[in-house]
C-alpha cells in the first residue's frame, strides 16, 4: 500500500528494495561474521564506522562514504546466514510481491540500526535524491509491542522522509473525491490470491478497487460492497477459477454478466469507461 500511496501522490520513478534481517536465532552468527571480516581493517574505515564496529557493527552497511562502501562490497551477506525459518518467510514475502505484480530488488546491504527489527526490511528509493536516496523505509518488529509492555504480537511499519517527499512532489491541481469503481468478492484461498493480484493491477491503472481480506462470507462481503457504494462487484471463487470466468454485477441495476478471466482487466476497464 505504501507504493500505491506514493504513486497516487504523483511519484512514479520510485523503486522498492527489500531484505531479510533474520531473527534472534540467526542474526548473531551474521554479526560475528561481520566483526571477523572487518577485524584488522579498522584504519580503512571512516571514524564513525570504526566506532560502529565496536558498538553496532551492522550499521557499517549504512555508511555512504566511498571508502567504506568499497570495503562493504566484499563483506558477508545476511542472506547467506538466514536460518531455515527466516529463509522460508522471506520466500513467502517475495511470492506475495509477485502476486501483487510489484517489482522489487533485493538489497543484501540493507540493515536497521535498532535491534527490535527482524526479518523483512524495505525501502522506497528514487534516483532523484543522490546518495541519500530513500524516500521511505520500514520493516517488521515482532518483539517491540511486548518490550513496551503490551501483548506479544508482531508488527510492521514505516517512516517517510517528509522533506524528501515534498521535494519530489509534482504540482497538482486540487481534485474532488471519487466513488469506488469495483469491489472484488473472493471466496477461497486460491481465489483470494488471484483477487489480490487483480486488485493491485487495476489500482495501478488508476481504478478505485477494494476487496476483503480474511475469508469472510459472500453475504458479508456483499454488505460491505453495498456500504462502500461501489459501481460494480466482481465475484471470484474456486468454481469461477475452474471455469475460467467471473461474474460482474452492476450494483445500481442489479444486472450481472459473465467475463472471461483471460483479459478481465481490459473488460472491466471497458465497462467502467462506457458506463
């Protein structure tokens, strides 16, 4: 959703970079490998990184000075030290991005300076900001809520550099609100996966699309579609996937037609443009 948000603001030349930071089980092995790699090379590092080697060695990967970046290029990679569980988790994250058709690049050198981060880390970068090219960044932090006295639940979040974001924004005319174009009612795990991909592709083409995540009943999803005031609702389930077609209902006239799944994006866009 962060990528969608930035695109809606008018930022097009942005890239998604991801990495896995591992967990409390596998990260210590990587940290030891990093310390061993830089041992005896302290004088080649800048003053900040020489200090970081003693206090927080992973922050060396954040350094933007050319001498340190040249040394880091040959340093151990976190991806080579992930445990089986973290590797499986990272594969699942990449699969989800593929489902959403979101292009990304694995940045093996991306780290976080705070220990509560674990597993997924990400940054949104641009070519228009020079070396400090991150517009936004964040990641997963499973133990943070617990450490603050709350329940032991996972969390994920991000921060945006507002000054950097503002400097990249194009001038825009004020625009009014708009109604929801389409609600996708998906039933079944495979149908939900297909619906996620379709939902994202249509959003990237400028449509206002919504769907339910969490396996709610068709009746419940239809109530939500009605509350949102959407123009159309697309029905997608296991039978529709097997049959190669999905039902598209005009919520105003209550009429429904069947659309082939092949080329369904164009069919939906055509219906919205001709209405």
